[in-house]
């Protein structure tokens, strides 16, 4: 699987999905700790800092995963539509994946880091730890003083543009690229079947199913979330609309998490190569991975 750029980028998608879940795992940890211990302080500097880092990692991972998926479809369609070109054929090499992963990671990380500068951790009061007599400093995560009413448009425009460019536009481009890819695969499969029967037809069909599923769930889960996020920033000064779109975003985040969690299962069901790789990982390499499977 390391010989194909698409496989390597799909691995980057999987890693991004895992990183995206870190903040959710953190919230579940807080809930369980509070349920079993009866007390856990979230206002300490360490806990606030952890929450801040995980929030921005979530933003970074979501943006990266979306862009990786778009690049997968783009690379596949360029390679398939230009089979006789050595330049486009080279896009299937691992070097292309390394460049793509590095570029997307750098851009997404830079945007998330820049967004992090809009906020700051501040100390606001002392409080008793778990209702005891021990007092420590409390901390909170809040918007920087620079972004007051006078400069709030800077924050609003940046977040709105980020949502449009990072989520909405890729969600529109991805189905279009996938449609072109599926049509091209179907045309090549029909031409091949007219000449001779090939086992690659079944691989092409399964790969088409895999790409179609990713496109469908990606669009259903990502596009409404991008629209809701954009509306939330546009109506940031109107509490009623802000509350509505914030609530909608929470619901769509659940759908996005379900979509993320289903990627592994679908890859296992559709791709024989993924199944062989999983068997090899579970058996610590004792299970030998067979021949090439569905990409």
C-alpha cells in the first residue's frame, strides 16, 4: 500500500480522522472522571490549555481530512484520464503523496495556528478545589482584547472565509471530481470488457463503490456543517440566530463524527487489500499480506 500515492493519502485521512476524535475523547474523559470521582476541576491552567490545544487540533484535522479527500479524487482522475502521459502517471508515485500531505498539513496547521492567536488564556479568580478549603487560581479561554466591537469584523471575515474555502468549496468540488472519476472508470471498464474479460473489472467496480460512498457521506456530513459554520460567523452579533446555528452545528458535528467513524468499516468491507493489511497488523506481521487488492 506504500507504493501508491492514493493509499498514502488515504492513510493521512485516517490519521486526520483519529486526531479529529481527540477532543471528543477528552470530553468523554471529563464526563467519566466526574461521574466516578465526583470532582474534576476544568478551570486549572493545565486543563484549560489541554482543551484549547485539542480544540485547535480538531479544527486542523477536519480541514486536513477534507482537503486530503479532494486531492485523492483529483489525483485519481488525472491519472486515469491521461494513461499515456508519464507526468500524470508519476502522480501515482509515493513522492506525490509526500508532497500533498506535507503541503496540506502545512497550510491547515498555519490556518489553525493563526486562528489560535485570536484567543488567550486569562486568570479571573480564585476558587476552592472540589469545595475544599484549598484555593487555586482559575483560568478561562476567551477572545483577545484586540477583537472588540471595533475589530470584530476581522474575526468574522476570517472565520467565514475559512469555512467557505476549507469546507463548502471542497464539498462542492469533491462530488464533481468524483462524478468525472466514476464516468471515466465506467468508460474504461466498458472498453476493456469489449476486448476481453479481466479481473480488474471487479476491482474497478469496488473502487468506484468506495469512492462513491466517501463522496456521498462527505457531502451529506460536510456541506451542511460548512454552511452552518459560515452562518454562525455571519450572525455572530445576533444572539438568536447565533444560538440557532450553533445548535445546528452541534447536531451536524455528530453526523460528521458518525461519518468519520464509518470510514474504517467501509474500507474493510469493500477493499480486500485493507482486510489483508488489518489481518497483518492484528497478527503482528505473522499474517502475510497477499497480492494487490482493491485500491
